[in-house]
C-alpha cells in the first residue's frame, strides 16, 4: 500500500394560533401563557451526574440503537482509553468542526469568492470529528463483532479500524475488527462504481492496491483513516441487518476518535448508510440525543418509529451534498419574537448537525438573542465568559431556576421549543452559559447543534425532503 498517493488530501409550538376565546377565560389564559414561556426547574437537573440512568423512553423502543455520549457514565469507555476532554478542548474542537463545515458547505461560496473576502477553500476539506460525539454500537461481520461508532450526520463514509492495522491503529475500547475472521467480508474492486463514488463521499480520489479499492478520508483536525474499501454484513439490531454494506476497513488511522472503533456516516450523499439502506428504510431515520451524558437516547432507521406529533420543515439542499440544510425564520425568547430581519437567516443558510455542540448563528441574530435573554434574566448575576459563550450566570445561590423558553421557527411554520437542557451549557453551578454562539460573519453558515437537539426526536425523511421535530423523544 502506498499511502502517499492517496494521502495527498486537500486542506484541510406550535403554529402561532390565535384562538378566539371568550372574554371570561382571558384572565386564566394569561397565567397559563406565562408558564408557557418560562422553564422552572432544579439547577441540579442541568448538571452532569456520575451514574448512568438510561432513558426509559428512548431505549425501550424496539429496533432502535442506543445512543450514548462518549464521555458520559453510560459509555463503556474507560478513562485510560478515552481521556475526558477539558471544557477548553471541547470548544476548540467544536470550532474546528464549525470551520470545516464552513469550508465544505457550498452555500455562499460564490459570493465570498467574488468578494475576495475569504481565501478560496478547497471544494471539500473533510469534516472534523469535533468533541460532542455520540456513539452507537453496531455489529459487523459473521460472526458479528460489536463496534462502537461515532454517529455523524455531517459525513457519509462509514469506516472502522481493521486488522492487521498495516500502518497504524489508535487505541480503541473494543478489540479491532478482523476481516479474516468474518466469513462475509469482501474487498471491493478498483473498477467498481462504488469505488469511484468515494470521490464525492470523501473528497479524495480513491487509490488501488492489488486491484482492491483504497479509500482515504481526512478530517479537519488532522484525524484520518485510510484503508481498503470493503463490504460485510452490518447488524444494527436483530431485525435490522444490511448485507453487503460498504465501509472502510482502516489500515492507517489516527486522530481524535477517542476510543470509538470508527464512524458511521449518516450524511445525504450516496455512500452513506442512509443511501445504502434506501430500499429498506426509504431514506428515513430518526434519533434522540439524551438530556445529559448520564442518560441514553436512540437512533432508529425506517419511518415506523416516528412519533405522532412530529412537525416537519423542508430540507434545503443548497448547503452541499452531505449536509441537511434547514431554513430558520425567527427565534423567540420567553414568547418575544426577536427583531431579526428574515434576510439575516436566508443570507447565512443553516444546517442541522449531530456533531457540532453549540448552535452557531449569524452574529446579528446572536446579539439579538443574548440581548433579549439577558433582559429577561436580570435577577441572576452574570459572570465571566466561557470560551465562545459570552452570556454566563453564577447560580451558586440558587437551587431552583426560572428562565425564558427559547423557540425556533423554521420554514413551514414549524415551531420548535428547545428543551430546558438545551438552553444552557454548565461548567459547574458558578458558570452556566447560554449555549448559543455567533459566527464571525453574517455570511457564515449557521449550524443547529447537538446541545439544542437534546431530548427532541429528530426525524430525517430524505426522500420526502423534510426534517421533523417532536419534543420529549427521550429523557
Ligand atoms: C483485501 O485486499 C488486500 C489488498 O489487496 C489484501 O491484503 C487482503 O488480503 C484482501 N482481503 C481479502 C479478505 O480478500
Ligand atoms: C450569594 O449570596 C451571598 C450572601 O447573600 C452574597 O454575599 C454573594 O455575593 C452571593 N453570590 C452570588 C454569586 O450571587
């Protein structure tokens, strides 16, 4: 294998309804309205807990994969394999992921190049793994070998480290997948259409080694995986089995995968699991990210598991082949609509991403958000900023908190109330921050991140061109 050939990578609510109500009921309505716009809860419920308390809502779903936070007590990863990240590291990695998404997104590209305000970025420089990763455990091969993979809606290729690790494998929690021990493993030939499909899925032209297709994927933070492109049986659950699943069998792997055996690509492009299993699941999948790292969520393929109350917003495809683009129209804080011109959101565009931690907004929108949030939170003392988060409170003297609800109104008049755990990012009781941040420039792409997706069932219906939300999907 000549890794140099392919290691030449590019740089790296609800509908606003106005009910006609009888005058008599008006007084009562007002009180209910107030409760409707604020969350009141125990401060402790915003803080991490050290024991795993699996969600009884999510993981009881049949045919679902359990989703756990890599660094939480529900993950089986031990601290000597996965060193927990510091808060600073989490935010540094999160920013690299945001930067790499911006580089890969096609939205606004032409505009920037014409203006010459940004360096011309390569068409695809790979995504960054980031740090806010959730993992699922799947079975690969025959007999099946359990592997914990990072799940990523921002990339397409699925890969795992493979024996004999011809060049390098990083330390992972489970033993490394052994292709020679699987009776259903097959190498993919260099001349197959799936091999050429790697170019769009990874941003790199595939290589060829004794007629076996060789993939290479580099992530923005210097992490990479290179190896043989192969097929094997993928067992998601006892009922959900995909024969001849295409994946990367990594022989040279390095980076920030923190003990996970690899990655499962849930992007929109043709080699992703979503596209590969299109016949079986109709390009529908859904997940719920738990409220805390000490709880569990789920990942489900197929439409049957979608909750009844799901409200959909159209999928926009102008952000790039892999990404799930959404159109945000407005933001509400404690029932007050922020004075942001809709053109602010339509100029930046937005994607929903499972791997970005903190939601990124155009700076004009973020300043309106933090201004209104601060105005409604004056009874609590502000404290110093936490990295990219500048609206932070010291709650040391409180046990119960009352704070405004944040809702996002998406195209199609779909209003999503962010769960209470999605409003704040806590670095201990004395520094609890509004978990949103502004981008550097109003033209930079917005990202709906995973803190804000907590406890929401997010349904991706790619064929129907829509993404849906339902509150209370998991605990
Ligand atoms: C897959 O291809 C590689 C490179 O040609 C080879 O070393 C390996 O033995 C092959 N594995 C199988 C199971 O054919
Ligand atoms: C907490 O209360 C004490 C006593 O009233 C006060 O001195 C202190 O400044 C308060 N701390 C914060 C962060 O509000």
